[in-house]
């Protein structure tokens, strides 16, 4: 039985899905105004691994992770570059997907964009107004009546009276509000900003309503798991609960999962401190599989400190696993296929304990740190027991076990597979350059070459994606 630490109840609980065999999971995605930073990478990697473990355990997983593509930061970037918000978000969604592929993040079941869900947002806001949970101010802004929702504060465990008496987390000044604790659902447009018409004013949605609507559309009124970084607990996730449960009349999410903060050399990451690190920048120094290994080296609810010394250590540790896989591949080239010896049968039975240890760690709130320890125990076992005299069946069984466990962690351990990814990306870049130069013959030749390698390309609005055919 998988146990999950639920932020809502502050305890570990047995996971019981709303629908047997199906996990409905929503993970807050990035605001796309620049390359994603390594703080964005932690939840991406952590909750991708959670998803992979559910798949390993036989569940179907509907995994929804959004892109916030309308936001003040995007608008600011567009103004600075003298372009449109749409162009900024389109560009950085494509770049984000490249980084996610480098980190071996499985594509989401759906990657909704906020700007494509405006009608749903207007509908939910109208419902909240009709139910008395929201109101239109004189300037067209629509606010949520925070005090009307009796459960407000149940996720963050904040008392609404304490918020009123002095906390500034949610208080926003505004003479048009009924209450200083009320938050925005829809706001009037400003000059040069993207906007949509609505019954209240031409404008755009508030941030919080976006996720409530996208979760409802793609997963339903009640979902199993809502996840993200712990910085989103309040006010974002708290406000999502208030909106969704008031509008839908049902529990929003049964389990809330939050990863802890990532620090850089024991300091908070910020541009002002000069320690702002992007995933793209890290990829110039390390294989992004090393970054993935590093992120999983701590249990997700524990704070994690990033440094290049720790990344070097992670690289050496990751290479130990890769080297074990390489050893098995090399031994299999000359191995005899005479079947298992009695000693090998006993050894394989002994090796089952590593899988059991791995599953026990992952069942306990996805403790990837202990799961990696189990993988290293298996690596040690392989290095000790696999040799030139081993049968092909014995080596294959060890290889399959190693691959099964590392696949759950999303770690690519076959050097040939890793180099293939790099080759494919380079060929795609060449093809894009050829298309830009209107050399369509060369572009088609590269596409055909990739097809010969078993790679199929998909040209999408967000750039080129590829998959193994």
C-alpha cells in the first residue's frame, strides 16, 4: 500500500483513488517568461517520478500539468522585447519542453495553457457570483468573498482571523473590495496587455482561477492528487480549494503533495544574489540525467541544497549505475545461453531483496533517497556476481531488474540511448536551420534519416517534438 504525506491532514495516509486503478493528478506548471530554473525542475522531476511509480504499480495515470501563459512577468518581458505575450509564451513553452525532455520527464496526458481555457474560467466565475461567493466591483474587477468559504485556511492551517489581524500574505489594499482578504478572479485590462471580453469588463483572469478550471476540465470535480512546490500552499492552493469547492460543491483534491525548497549554496535562489541557475545553463556543464539524480537524492519533502560540488558527487554516483549497466551489456555479448545454474538461481532469488527494499522506500511517501540506496545495493551485487562465466539468462535477469528500478526513477542508464537522444537533438537543430533557410530538400532528407533511425518527428505550434516509432 502506497502511503502519501498529505499536506491537508499533516500525516501519512494510505492512497485510495477516487476510481479504482486510476490516478488523477494535477501538478502546477511554470509561468513561461524565460528558461525554467532549477527550482522549477524539482517538482517536475519529483512528481514525474511519483507518476512513474504509480505506473510501475499498475495504475493508469491521468497527469495534467499546465503552462501559465498570461501573467505580469510575461507581459513585462514582451514589452521589453517589443513583441507579444503570445510570442514570449510560445517560445518558452518550446524551450521548457526541450529541458523537460533532457530531464526525461514523461509528456503529460494534457499540458493545458491558461489562454486556451478562458471560457471555462468565465463560466466558473459566473457560478461563484451566482452562488454569492464572488462579486463585481465598480471598475469591473471580480473578487472572491474569502470569508464566505468556511473552510478557508484548512490546507495552510492559517486562521483567517490571524490573517485579518496582521498577516500580509493575502491582504491586498483596494478601496473597491468588500474585505481586504478578498482576492481577484478577474481584472480589467491595462493598455498593451492581452485581454478577453467578459460580462464584467474586458480583462484577464486572476492566477488562482486558472488551475481550478484546468483541473476540473481535464480531471473532474474531485481529483486524487494536487501537487507543487511548498511555496504554492498559500495563497495559491488555498485559493484553488476555496474556488473549486464553492463552485463544484465537492471536495477538490484528496491528497496534497508539496516538495520542499531548493537552495543554492545554502542561500535562497535569486537574481539579485547572482545565483539564479537555469536548467539550460546546467545542461552546458552536466548531462541533465545528473540533475535528475541529484534531485532524487533527497526525499521530496526535505529541503535540498544545490552546489556544483554536490553535482560532481551526483555525477560520480550516477556513473556507478551507468557503469554497471555497461558491464552487463558487454558481458552479454559473449555470454553462453546454457540456462541458469543452480547457483545463479539462488543468486537471483537473493537479489529479490533489492526490489523489495526499493518498493518499501517508494511505498513510504516516495522516499527516493532510500530507493536509490536499494539501487546501489543492486549495483554492488551486479559488480560482485556478474562475470565472464555468467549465463546470458542470469545477466539478462540482472539487467532487467536494474532497468526496471531505474526506469521508475526516470534515469537513463544505457549510454547508447543517451547518445541517441543527443544525436537526435542535433539532427533536429540541423533540420530547423534548413527549414529557416528554405532548404526544404535538406530538411526532408534529415526527416527521412531520422525515420531510418526509428525516430518520428511531430511539428507542433510549440516546436518540434520527437518519439521513437
